[in-house]
């Protein structure tokens, strides 16, 4: 059974990115359908897969990480408006029977991602 998961690591503070809101969207052509919202736990992960089973189908998706709200909650100094506020990560699911793990490594002025395991 396929599933979509994430993990947020705050590389500036050297700890998991807990309490970070993430929205999930399905992309089809020019349309963007909101499928839901999750918040990371104390380990920077979600308590359950973001999507799994029949809810994860082949196609394009977007995870929208609300980084600005998270950084403000951590009292990380930064100019207003913040350099990074909402970070959209768009990716494709070719085989919905596989595990798609999309982590975010975050700091106030940069981020990176990769397909994890």
C-alpha cells in the first residue's frame, strides 16, 4: 500500500520542526485541489501518512509548508516580510503503490528537499 509522508528538520536550530502546518494539494493542469492539512508532531513528522492507499493516486501534488508561521513561533529573528514564508514543494507520484517520503530541511534563508525512504 502506497503512502505519502514528510519530516521537517530545522537545520538552523538543530532539531525537528514541530508544530509546522502543511497543506496538501492535488494538481491537475491549471487546477489545484486542496486535499487536507496536517501539523508536524514533536519529532517533526506527522502522526499518520498524509495520504495513503486509495487516496494516493498517480499524478502531481504540492505540499505547502507554512515555514514563516513556524519560524515566528520559534522566535527566530528575521526581517518582515520573511525571506521564506510558504514553501510549495511540487512533485510527481508515478507509482502510487510505493512510499513517497518528501522531507524538508529548513532554515530562515534556505531549504532543501529530496525523495527519502
